[in-house]
C-alpha cells in the first residue's frame, strides 16, 4: 500500500510512520532523506540539488518531484511506501498524481494547544538523538538520556516562537492539500491526540495489511 502522511509538526506522524513501516514492511520516506541520499551518492540530480542548496537557493518543485519519482522506483518500494513531508504544495500533489495515482492519504488531526505542549516540552539527547518529553515521557533522571546518559536539550525549533511560526506556515501552505485530497476521495482523518499505540491500532483497522 502507498501512503501519504499529512499533519502539522508535532502531530505524531513521524512516530506512526516508523511503526507502520515495520508492521507493513514498507519504507518511510521523507524528502530530507531523499535529498541527503542523492547528494551522498552524487547522482546527477544530487549534484544539482547540492549546488542549489550550497548557493542558498530553494530546490524547485520540478527537481523535488524528479527525486521522489526516482526514489519510488527503487526495489524497497515494490510493496508500498510512506511519504512524509511530500507533497507540500498543490503543484507537487498534482505532479505526484501523475507519478503514482494509487495512494491513500492519512491526515493526522490534533489541535494547536496539544502540539505546543508536545513540542515545547520535547528534549533531545545531544549524543544519540533519543527524544523525551518532560510532560508526557520524562527521562528517569532530569536532563539525562535514559539510553546513553547524554545531556538533553531543547531544539531551537521547539521554542514557542518557532513552534507558532511553523504551525502558521503549515496551516497556510500545506492545509490546502487536505481539501485537494478530500475532493479526490483519497483522504482519511485520524485523531492523533492520543497515545501512538492507540493511533496505530486504529490505523491497522482502517488499512489492514495485505
């Protein structure tokens, strides 16, 4: 099965994508991962992307769609995939319809208040990158990672002003995709204001594995 995951930052779609990827045996693909892999492998598109990024420019929709199309042709996508962070705009969504029209779009619904609580209380280990939340999933020892004992810190983009800005950008740029896919009868809403295990149970009921 082919999935697109939509939802604001802090909606929990990344966590669920990891769980679904394991359960269904399909890759969890983000545009960031695609860019990094293309640059690392020095593919023709990767070289082009690196030159754009190095110059401080924005990668165009055309190049982004080309990279995604190449990624979806790889062997690990034969059983399906999860796209997270793509498409971001209506032109990207229209391009993806031509590349792969057989997709199920999952919209993770959660209100701004909970998102702010989740993100502003998030702490990340400087050493191993493990995530904690001082309100919902606190470390055993304050300021220390349970896994490696590393120091925990607050990312700049998890500070209140940054969170508010990220939500504003999402609502203005990405939310039109919800209407786009709803009009195509491809959209399913999921309440992600709950524990990720409960969200996964609902997901598996809605989309039983083949």
